[in-house]
């Protein structure tokens, strides 16, 4: 029987004061100059149409490296461009360009790059989703930052127009699967769209196409974002797909075995660019921030608005924008990306927004259901071409840094790196919720699962010193690590006899040394 834990959430007691900010009740002063441009000192000049950026430790040295997915255009293929890879050589050192070593010399039209271990050997691998009816690619890590392309032998040979992809264990068999948003053949502004694709892993990084048997037949017309998330807290990964040319996005619910059904439950807005999920109100269920909702043909920002959808606890969502995100704080630009972080270590999730027509900006969550915009937080040249954004502590100082992917702009296509010099180091303990123990399909085994995060999206393995289950046996205290399987979810399978009659708990320590444990 599943025994879900109640939410275990820490709220930092002392007020956090940053030298560049003042958020005293009753004043209007907002934080400024939180992130300072360090592009020249880190990655130097680039000149590509970059759609998204992935942060990951690709050589196993414990530092966060950068991967840029390159190739335009908006509604038709642009000139093929090479993807970029930069190794982090440590604080104060310039990143090393290892693009050819990682991706080879063949350019393309890559929309998205994801880096996770898909072959089960403990080494980071790279998946590149490509657009305009081209073949997506898989690079298996061989150790030390070296990669071998295995596209021809490990992926379904199926040219497509991939708008986004996510990695996670959707059928709960212990390996990482791929779910991909496909624009379909033809012009993505006029065609009938494409079916969301499912590629299942055999455990060693060989993928087979299970779309026909296990995915809904819905044709999604021009999706820029796909997310894997457990929206109903049943421990499996559901799928959310944004849609620009639909009346709204899609929610596909997982039956627990990797078969998905089209499900109601999402408020509907056309031209949606992204769904980003985080528990915003501390009730243990994931809420959604959406971006760029409005008329696709409308020029200017007046008809575009972001939204907040609150989870009702059953995986259905209601529009809470009117209560949480007041019109004066909801600028409504041609925005492209959302990423969560707890910028002030006050125990709730804030987020940054990357914009094509307006400022890249910070939304501050007061923890009581109100969002406030701070638009003057980046120091350096303007970033009017932001298509993608990723967060990570690049220099190991305990502060979240921001990397922006630039494209779709006549001049601003240089990627940017902003270091969080105006932030205080992270002092907030992790959030642990949805702890459960269930019988495994294998006789005599028990599966422990939990949602563990640091109010940041996405979560990265390199950002954790440990995530583990603890219990006491006759031999004394015992600890076994959990592994990530998608979203903010972690799991481990143990012999049932180990936990029989024992009280266990899940504990986590983040990269800054902040720790928390569940209450069971």
C-alpha cells in the first residue's frame, strides 16, 4: 500500500538581506544588479542562432558545463549551425570550447539538448533534438568528457521536427526514456501539427518507438515546450505539451506503465510557449507558470500575458493569475523561458523570465501568493534575443548564475553568462515531500520514492551532495542513495526485509551543504 508522506518544508526563519536590495514591508524598493555579465571571462564571443542552453557536468569533474543547441529559424530552416560545448575549468578560468570533441564537425538545426545518463553506466550522455525533418542525435559518454555518436544504432530512424524533449523513466522500469514534441512535416505555421513521440529505453541506451501504441493521437501544432511532471502525485511522470497554434496546451496522464491518455484539467490559452512546474504555495503539489499566452499574430506585448495555474491536489489546475500575479506585475512581453530559483533563500520559489521583446527579469514570490516583478537585475549589455535560459552555480560560490541562449534577433545572437554576484549564498534547506514506500513488482522488494528539490528547475545531479534513504537495522544506522528518475523525483528499490519493522526517512544535502530530512 502506498503511504504518502505529508509535505516536509522548511521556511528560513531570519530575513535575508542582500546588499543590493531592500524588501521591507511597506516599501517599493526592489532588488537590482543581482547578476553581472561575465561572458567575456567565461565563454567569449559566439555568433549563433541558439534556441536553448543545457547545464550539466559532462566530464565528471563536479563542475557545471554548458551546451548550446544551435540552428534557426522560426518557421523555416535556416543555415545549419554547429552546436557548442564548453567545459568549466573552475573559478576564474575561462571555459574551454570542446564543441568539435563532443558533437563532431557536422552542423545542423538543433532545437534542444538534454544531458543525462541514458545508458545506465553512470556517465552523462547527450541527446540533441533537431527540427525541420531531420534526424535527432544521441551521443553516449565514454568518460572524461569524451562522447561517441550512436544515432544510427541506438535511435529510431525517423526524421522529424522536434520542438522540445525531456528525459525520464516514464514506464518505471529503471531506465531513462525520451518524450519528444514533434511539429510534424511541412511548415510549422500552417501544417496540421505532429504527434507527441515516445521512445522507450531498453536499459542500455537503445531506444524503440512506442508512440503508436502508448501515446494519444492528438496532433500538436507547433510546440516549443514539453515537460515531464507528476501532476497528481501518483509517483509516475505525466506529460505536458505547450502549443502555439492550438486553443491551449495538452496534459497526457500516465497510467503508471508508460501509456498516456489525453486528459482535461488545464486552463486553455493559445500561443502558449512553456509550462514550468514548481510547488508555489507549499501544499506538496506542483503548480504551473505559463509564458507568452495570447494571440500568435499580435505584434507587440499588449495582448500577451503569463499565467499561474494552481494544482487542486488531484492533478487538475485552475487559473490563479488574478489572485497571484496582478496586472501591474505581469508585463506581457514576447517571452520565451521560465526557470525557478530561490534567489533570496527565504524558502519559496522565485523565477526568472527570458524575453525576446522585453527585459529578462526576476519574479519575486512573497510566499503568500503574490508575485512582484524586478526588471533591473541584470548588469551588462542588453539581451533582446533571449530564447532559452538555464541556471546553475558555475563558479562554486553558492549563488545561482544565469546563462542566456540568444537568437531570433538581427544583432543580439551572442550567448550571455551572468554571474550572481549580487546574491547571498544559498542557505535554505531542500524541500522533501511525497515520500512513499510501495511493493515492487519483483517479489520481496520495496520501492522508496520522494520528491526532492531546492526550489530550482531543473534539478541537476551535480547540485546534490547526497539524496538518500536512512533507516536503523539491528546492525545500526543504514544509508542507501536514491537516484533521479524525472522532474524532481528520486527513487531506490530495496529488499522488503530491510525496511520491515523499521522507520525510514529521506534526507538530502544540496551543493551548498544545506540539509533536510523527511519526518518518516
